[in-house]
């Protein structure tokens, strides 16, 4: 599994984390993240790209993008609150997965795999909205 690295195309023009076409899934245990990645690779999920977000990477790399959400004024969107939630969970030891699944069909197949383990938070980044996946 590829380790997460924050790339410019994962950011808005203002510098906020917003990886359009991706899901971010947070899980309490690293083993659950590995199981999801393994099952996606073996199955027909359509998820071409899966990256592991270690807690420290979430805190350091994603956490620094929160400044963009509140500069110069607090964001009216949910992207800042969403990243704050990732950081909060990472501080509790949760791991994340960044999964590329641009279509609704691919998202459904990915979530079928995700739901086989306990997960704490799952979000899908569309062009103009962040969808809460339960």
C-alpha cells in the first residue's frame, strides 16, 4: 500500500485539503486499513488508488491545511471541519485511507468493503460537496 503524500492536486486554490473524486475513510486500527486495502485489491471495487494515512501524517500534513480554511476568515464550507475531524481521530490513533473512486458505482463498491470492518468516519469528495458515507 502506498504511503500518503500530500500533492498539490489534493488542495483547493486556497490550500485546503480537497481531493475531488476520493474517499477518506478513518479506522481505529491499522490492521483494518490494511484489510480494506487488501480486499479492494483482490475484489472488483474499481478503486485504482489506495493510500495509507498514518496518524502522524494526518496531523502534520492535513492539519496544516486547516490554516487555509480559516484564513483570513473562517470557512463557510465544511472542508475545515472535516479536516479537523480527521486530525481529532488521528490524535486518538486512528488511521486513514485515501481511495480514488470517482463514480457513484465505485464508491458503493468501496463502501461495501469498508463496511466489513469497524470504521469511524468516511467522506467522499465531489466537485462541490463533501458527502458523509455511513
